[in-house]
DNA sequence: ATAACTGCAAATGATTTGCGATCGG
DNA sequence: CCGATCGCAAATCATTTGCAGTTAT
């Protein structure tokens, strides 16, 4: 009833998708905006927000967080988790050696049907460790 | 330099702590405000925010989320996780039968020193299942 | 042709903050 | 006493939205 029936590939949407896919730092909406703006100076921040929403809805990118009040986006759709550095705030990827046995160890849910779960890590990044943290 | 040296137990702070502890629904700041207001009609929302911050900092309560743009608070400090119903948005507790083997299966961190991790579940609550979801 | 999309600018809404008055230790 | 805290109101800031003009299909 409320989703668009046809999704069009506008040049703005394509640019936003490519910028997000090419970024390795899990950008915020504003960071995507700044990236796209270098090639398309008239694009508006509202358009970036609307397209990131559509692209995430279509499964072409992933929404992360919010971290520190800001939503982030990831062009990498593969199954992986994330760590946030508590000092500098950067987000990095985490590949688990083996999928932890979550399903089997969740019997105490109060009648919920589980759809998904995510593991969020917090830690200190290599750079901040060097700086004495 | 920036944390208060002495923490005073004002009647507002105590009321906020008790309200949060007695609530079983992981209230938002505004919900805590409404609860406390019934006993202390002149309390301000700003005071609630400031005190929830202090109480969480001191480890007397836990900050959750944000879920749907709103931070939530939990008077239960014990080690447990949470499920969010994707339809009605309520948050329930999850007790894992056994602590999943996370530590041993995280070798691929890019040099991070891990401080903590959390598991966030999404699912459909019993009530929403009954309603056909 | 026409519904989806855009840029712009204003609105929203949770949270934060400055300030002068008040209170706890 | 005096610095921590309060109530109030205004400010902040990420995100959303209304609208009139534009574009993809």
C-alpha cells in the first residue's frame, strides 16, 4: 500500500549505491552525501536519505547502528558483524571463525518467533591502543 | 575533569532510580518521566535525562538501544539480552541457556582489544503472532 | 503520459544545554 | 557554605516531509 510499485534507477540513486559500495568505512548518510557531491554537486541531502532507505529496503546495502546517534550504511552485504572503537568511534568488520551456536541456546524466549539476531562488539582499535588507551 | 566529584542522592534521582527498577517494560526517558511525574509533578524532563545518564554511568541501571530512535533503560543489571518485536516494538528479556562461545570464535578482529559484546534479537511477540503476523 | 523522483526548505522529535534558583552533605 | 542539582526554556542535530518542478520508463 505504501511502497513504490516501480523502482527507477536514477543517476542519483546509482551514484549513491556506488559511493556506498566503494566506501570501506561504513559511512553515515552525511558522509555518503559528501562523497556523491564531489561528482554531482546539486544532489540534496534529502535525496541521499531517501535513496539509502530504498537501497537498504531492496537489500542492496545494509543499515548499521545507529552508532552515536547516527545511522551508518554498509555496501558489503555478506554475513559479518562489526566492532566499534569506544575511543575514536570507527567501525570495523568482524568475521567470526565459526557461527556461534545461538539458535540452540535460546530456549527461554517468552514465546517469540525469532527472525534475526546481530552481535555488536565494542573495543579499542589498534591506533587508539598505540596512543596509550 | 568533567565527571561530578560527588554524587548526591536527591529525591528526584532516587525516584527515577526506583521507577526504572520497578518497571518491567524497558522504559524510554519519557516513560520514566511520566511515571515519576505521578508522584513528583514538578520534575522536569531534562532532570530525568540527566539522572538516567548518571545512573547508567554509575552502573545502577543499563542503557539499551536506541530502538526506533529512542533510548531505553533497564533496571535489571543482570547479564541478559533482549528481543524486539518487529510489529509492536516491545522489548522483552532473553536468557540464553548457555553463554555462546563468542570469545573463542573471534580471531579475525583487526587488532582490536574487545571490551564487550551484545546480542540483539528481532522477532514476533506472542500477541502479534496471535493477531496473524 | 504519468508515477516515481528530485531539490529545496521547513518541520519533527529525541536529547542536550545555559541559566539563575535551590538543596544536600 | 558551596558545588551539585533542579526546573524551565531554548538550542541542537539527525532525519523526515511537503511541495512544485523534473525524469525514467
